[in-house]
C-alpha cells in the first residue's frame, strides 16, 4: 500500500481521502499512541473528515483533543508532548483534502508512515468496547499566537510604523497571521482574511500569478511589505515595496543568514533541498555556517539527521516553506511572517535585506521520461553529466547536482508524481546551461527507453 506522498496523504475527498480511509488511518495511528490533538483547515470536507479520523482514533483506544479550525503550524505546536492529526490539503484545490500526522511537533518520518500503511493494509478492527478513547475540546489558537509573538520578539526590529499587506487566501492563516503581526505593532491591511473552503478570493496556492490583487495593492504605495499564505498557513510568499514577488530562494538566503549570524553555537547548520539555490550557500558561508541538503519533502528528516551528526541546525527550508528550530521542528509560515516583518523593519525595507544576495537567472524545465525509464536514465546521468561538465563538483545523493566554481549550478531529478525528469539551473547564462544539461538528459532517456 502506498498512501503517503511528500506531505502526508492527499487527494480528492470523494475518490481518495474518503471518510472510510481517514477512519482507518486514525485507527492505525491509535495503535502507536494514546493521545492525539486533531485540527483541520477551512475546507468544506474538513468537518466530516475530522469526525471520521476521531472515530478511528477513539475506536482504536486513543483520547482525542479537538482543536477545530486552525493553521497547520498551530496544530503542530499543539502536538508537542503528544501526537497530532491535521486534516489539510495545504495549497491543493478545494475539492481535495489530506492527512498529516505529527509526533511531538515533528511530521511523521518515512518509517512511521510505513507503519501506518501496514496497519491500514491489515484492516484492523476497533479495540474492545470498554477501551475506546474519549474526546474533549481544547483552545489552541490563542496560546499559539502568543508563542509566535514571544518568539519573533527576539528577532529584528519593532514593527511600529510598518504597514504589512497580508493575503491569507481565505485559508486558516486568517486566524493567526494578522493577529500576530498586529500584536507585534504592525499596521496590517488584510486581504481574503476570512476562512472559506471554496477559496473564493484566489486559488489556495500563492504564486506570482494568483496574488495579483495583493501585488497591485502593494504597488499602489500604502504597504512596506507584502505577504501571502496558502490554505493552511505553512507556506509564505514575500513581496517587496514595488509589489514584486521576491524569489523564494532569496527569502531563504535572508533568513538563513540571519539565523547563522545570530546563532550562539559552534557549528550552525542550515538544512535545505537539492533544488535550492547556491545563493543560500553563499550567504550562509559568509555568515560562518554551512549548508546540508536533504530530499524534497523531508526537511524534518534532514534536521534529525544533521542533529544526530552533532550539527546545530539553526534553520531549515525548501521553497516557500520554513522551519524555525528554536521555535519548533515544524514548517511555520506564520512564524516566518513575523520574523521577516521584523527583519524588514530593522533593515528599513526589503531591498536592504536582499541587496547582499546574488540573484542569478533561474530556470526549471521538465523532460519527458516514462516512469520505467527514470531509474536507468538517472543511473546513466550519474556518469554522463560529470563527463559533460568536468569543471563541476558533483553530488548524486538526491538526483545529480552540478556546482560550478562561479556559483552556477544545475540539478536533475526524477519527478515523483509525473513522467518527467526535471532540470533546475541557475547561472548568469542560464539558457546555455539548461540547454547543455537537457541535451545530456535527453540522450540518457533515449538510451533507457
């Protein structure tokens, strides 16, 4: 059985994430823990699916604390010292939903997810009638918002006088991000800040195209900073004073440098993913830290591995998603909003923050590759790409990544969901680099077919 993807279980609430499946997942999870906090985002199907997972958990013998609608990072915060279930499909369309599992603030790793899959496949029956768990409601949001405010107070400058335009995308960030920024002293102008599972204001995935209203508002002059969240508040998009979207890797580079420079540890480590820009490495190394990479969708596993290797992880991120380890081991877009706003306030704007970051042209392309050809093609590329680019330093742990002396880089990795090999590249002459890498990739795919 293959239930879990890179971010829990997701899919159509009619065809995949049915109440029957969700109840089965809840009952499977109850075999390994006795107390869960359950939350959901604002999707129309969330209430029924929360009831289903509760039925599964309690019939499996676990006690349930019902947290209601809230951002995913708030549910993760509430799972400290116990387990948690979040019903969310994050930035997916409104007809989808999903399940994310947490233990002590961390997303389940692959081993824990594999255990759940085995239990679901075994189709377990409820525990004996007198061992079923009980439920109660808990208030999480207020305490979570206060915790974010307290954490952000230690970073950057006062938000007094700063105007932030905030697009919550009709998601559950509406219940935390505006309140946190206001508590920190900002003047907040909120767009789409009511929770609505139909996402009427814009699609739940914030991109340069979907946040057009926010871009126009910021460009019109009243805001010092623009921020946008996805459907459950774990992602964040940043806009400068002109209403332009700041590249996600530049945002990571800014935060990573800040955390390394302010760290009081001997070996500050930043964890990121293979498709992340070398601009992150440059700023981290300039600040006295080092970067390690982990596969996409596994930041929590990368943090654990780095800590087990005696590194002090001060920040972890993949595009749009950030982990603030001093606050907690979960992805938290609300905490990112608070910290970034204070850094912008201290710097006097977005531009002074991004000015030290080298922003080379970036491209991403997909090359057709049948699923059966992915493995042999990638095996061939492990030798043919280094041969074609002998000046590059090569890393084959998560795809094939080429790093060049002048800071350019390219990555080839198989798509986990579509029949493609994906090429990512960043270079002052990115067109030539992409064309050169893509030609080698196409040859490898042709040979593998």
